[in-house]
């Protein structure tokens, strides 16, 4: 009889990591898995140590609500992602969560490092893997620079090469109705472009997903968009 494990679920979250309105979703990702909640606030590092500490505290509080152990991995610079002690902290995770901030910095810091390799191994062995905002964007192949669009973007972590993600989608469309064309051109025919509203998650993957949370997800096309209300099950081509 085969003992090979299947990968765990992936959660791409538009906003709201560690907040009470997302507790049920995060608890569901840990359900049936070890109560070991591994957290990386790497994307917040460019915003300063007080912001990183804020995310660490939010993550610890959320873990307490769920009844899980919070394991903080302080990957602040790329050398940290080479640290074998931090690699070992990933082991035994039930849920690994990359919170928000600067997606380009997150991707540049983790790409092709032992810590990222350990995260992928843990996910392939059954751990859930979540990314909110920057964390969701960085899992794809291309990360546009939302803060400085003229700079283009940077290669992502490449776990989901068939997707591109716009988090906070409802907020962005109010401020910038042309958000899809402004940041994600040229369109890649091989990639599905997902907009994910705030307090909303797309969970499953890599091909079949379910929308959960307060609002909707969206599939974007060059001249239109399809709304996926909460509860919708949909597929993307991997």
C-alpha cells in the first residue's frame, strides 16, 4: 500500500490575515493537520521592524484563537533564508502562512533558498500553504510592482506558474479601474489572472479552487471579468 502523501491545500488570500474575520478559514486549513502554525512576515520587512513585530503579534494571537502553536520564522534578509536553523523550523508544520507587504521583496528573499525549498517540501507532504496579499502574489511566476508600476516587476517563487494574482481587488478597482491592464500587461495566454477581494480567499489548487470569505474572486480577461461569489468552485489550467 502506498504511503505517499498528497500536497496540502493552498490559500490565496486577498486581505485579512490573522484577523478575527479570517479565523474560521485559517482554522479550516489546520483541520486534520498538526497544530503547528508557521508564520513568515518577510514581505513586511521593507516597512520596518515595528511593522514586522505587528504582524508577528497578530499571527501569535490568531494561533491562540485556533489553539495552535505559533512558530515565527524571522526571515528578514536572504541570508536568513539560508539558515539551517530556520529550515528546521518548517518541519512538522500544519499550516505555513506568508503575510502581506512587498511581494517583490518576499520573492527576491525566498526564491531558490533552503527555507523556500523546505516550505515546498512541507506543502507537498500535506501541510497547508497560505499567502495573503504579497504572499499570494509571490507564489506565482511574475510579481508586478503595484507600488511602483513603472519598475515593472520581478520573477515570483514559481509554485503556481499558471496564475497571476491581484489581492485587495475590490479596493484596487475603486481606486484604479484599469488595474488589470495597468499592472498585468502583457497578458499571458497561459496564465489565469485572479482578482481576490478583501477578506476573501481562494482555496484548493493547483487546479481546482473554492472561493471562501466575505466577498468574491474574479477571473480577469483583457476586456471583461467573471465574478466568482463565495462558495463558487472553479478550475484553472495548470
